[in-house]
C-alpha cells in the first residue's frame, strides 16, 4: 500500500509532484490551486488565507483535521509560508506527525535577531541584525520575521518598522542559496544563484539557476551549515541564503523547510524520499547527480489583473498555471517557466526566449511581464 502524505505550503506543486513521482499518495493544501497541483494531488484543498496571503491559522487547523478524518491519518510535510505560523505547526505536531524541522526550530528562526546573535557567537559571519532603528551611517534593510519570497524586504530610509519587522545591515555581493538535507550528517543537494528580471525590486524572489561553486566556497558553506544545523536542530530538506562578497560567505537567511530550488533538482522524487527518510530516522541515501544539465526557473508576476479564460494553451515549459475562471491580481504570481540547458548562459537565454515567445503566441490580455533581461543577483 502506498504511503500517504499531506503537503502544506504556499505553493505545493513541486513538492506534490516530487512526492507523487516517489510513489506517495500526495494530498495537498496550498494558496493557489494551480492546474498542475490539482491534477497531481490525490486530494486538494485551498489553504485558508487573508487577502495578503497570510495563513488563517484556526481555519487551516480545522481543514487539516477534516482531511485526516476523510483520507486517514498521514504525516504532514510543510514548506514555504509556515515560518510565520510556528504556533500552528506546534498545534498540528501535538495531534499529527509533522515531518521537517521541529516547530521549536521554526520558532527560534522566526526571531531572526536572536538567532543571528547565536550564530555570531559561534563565529558564523552574519550581518548586523536588530529590532531597533539603526543609528549613524551605513545601508540597512527592513525585513519581516517569518516572511518569505523577498516581497517584504525594502531599503531603510528612516521609515518606522512594523510590529514584526527587524533591521539588517546591507551586505554587498552576490546572492547564493544552498539546498541540503540535514540529519545525522549534512548531505548537499544543490547550489543556486538567485535571478531577477524586473526593475521594480531587487529583493523579491524571481527565480534561480543551478551552479557549481568553487571549492573554497563549497567548503566555507558546508562548514557554516554544520554549525547552523547543530545549533537549531534542522531536519530534512532545508536551505540557506548567503552573500559571496569581499568578506567571504555571509549568511542572510535560513529556511528550515524544503525550498523553491527543489524545482531545479535533476531528481526531485529522490530528494523527497531522502527528506522523508531524514525526518523519520531512516538512513539518508542520496548523492547529487553528476553531469546533470543546468536547470533554471523564473516566477512570473502578473503585470495586471486578469481573469483566466475557460480555454488557454500554455506553451511547453510553463507550470503553476492558474485555473480557468481564476482571477489573478496584479503583482501576484501568475505562473513559472522552467528550462534545462548545457550551461548557465544557455539556460538564461532560453528563459528569456520562452517568455518572449509566449507573449507573441498567447492572447494579448495575458499579463505576462515584458522581460528585458534575466541576470543573476
């Protein structure tokens, strides 16, 4: 009999696909209900949320109970969006099996200034991070505890912080991410460069491309991740975001759950099996595929409000497609585009070409963004 799992995430498509391909019955609860996720899931439900995508915690808890009552007890795999719902994860863990980093770990990382203070005491390079408004010179960012996706990040120009905001010193350099499996040991999965294509923001997550760092960078990142994992008891698939600059490797974010870069892995079903194994105390049998093509993806945000028609033929390579009749608001995620190519430059060129070709082939009212460039941060 197949093992069932319940996927909880802002966007569950890639994890649902990975779990399904790995032989699991994947039930999904997410924000968007895109065509792919609904088709792949053994059952699907829309995640209760507010207009700004904030999770309705009590309604979500009741929905999970309902799914368990209908479909039978199964472990829960959580992903993006639940960093700010530590209390919900904790409540769910008291009733059900929740796979991934423990709720206490998620709560510890929610309090970013305190978490980064612990890392600094262990010799990990982190930017100055604090709750109080910065004084004196220097560039600073305002970020929000528990937020993901980068939309919450903005430059500090003497504005007042919100109730969950904190300040982080801006670090010059290139933004990189490292996806790994945490358990008895740290198992590398994928390094990526973050991409951006819009001129509206430099901080919103807009995509990534896989890459192989130089050996000193790999060694520095692995050393840091071992410390991070030990301090915060990370478990299963996790990731860090870091800056490579003049000062070496500087950690700017820790994600105690499966990251968006799962979409770029050559064998996501194998990674999901390894995540499940790491979270259930089994041996993690995973090694990165060698000589795999370079994978890249973009998240495309709608440049205007749009109601999806009853019929639309999306080009190959597009995913996370909205349902017919769905209304997509301006600035919200519209879809994604995914490519594999022999090199980074070829992958970036293919992304640009795919989007531009789609604009010419799809109806004129589809609010795909006009891309002038796709470049690493």
